[in-house]
C-alpha cells in the first residue's frame, strides 16, 4: 500500500514579537493589512511560507490574503536586493526627471523596476513622494537619501554601496 504525502512545506520562523503581534491582532477588524505590514517589516518582503503560516494563525484563506497583497503595490512578493533603490516618482520628482534615474539605473544595472540584480546587491523600486520634495529628484539607496540626483552621478552613488 502506498502512502501519499504532501510536499514538505518550507519552514519559517517567526520572532516572538511577531507572534505576539499576530495574536494581538488576530480577531480585530482590519487585522489583515496590519499583520501583513508587520510581516513585511520582519522579512523585508512577504515570503510564501510566512504568508501560509500567517494565514493559518489568523484563520484567513490564502486566496483572500494574496488578493490583498497583489492589490497594494506596497507589498513585495520577492526578496529585495541587499541595497534597495527607491526612486521617487511623486509629482515633484517626476517633473525633475525621476524617470531618467530609473532609465539610467536600467542601463547601469540591467534591471528595471521591481527587479533584483543577479548578485542580489541591488533592487529597484518606484515609490511615491518620500517627503523631501525640495530635494527633487530623490532616490533612497539602502535607506540613505540622495537629493537632486543627476543620472550621470549614479555610478558614483552605486560605487559607495559596492563592496560594503
Ligand atoms: S515628490 Fe519626490 S520627495 Fe516628494
């Protein structure tokens, strides 16, 4: 007699702080968005195994959770690069050439928005106003804000993060 087994589920560990956050929010209205934000804060993106585990903990079907994740651009399904490059495309930055930064990053790194370089070092993300419009156009690299970014200076900026 053969015994059919389910494929092994990739296991994932939640920190005690995350577990207690989920416990606290589990039965509250609007909990799904809150918990997803917290989950992404923990991992930097939303790994499938973590979403499955969370779905079981809050007793919400996986299909409903992925409906929410894919609706909001904020949620990331793929692991970002070691240094995530957020290019602001809010109105001020867009008017001052935010799109040129994205184009030049594509030339330099060979990746477009929401992609990661093969070495896992950089990822590119387009974001809305990051709150320093006076410095437009703005890019945030690995959490560091760069203002009045001239696309020609991008190699210099990227070099700062290579070999870190
Ligand atoms: S529009 Fe880019 S910082 Fe405000």
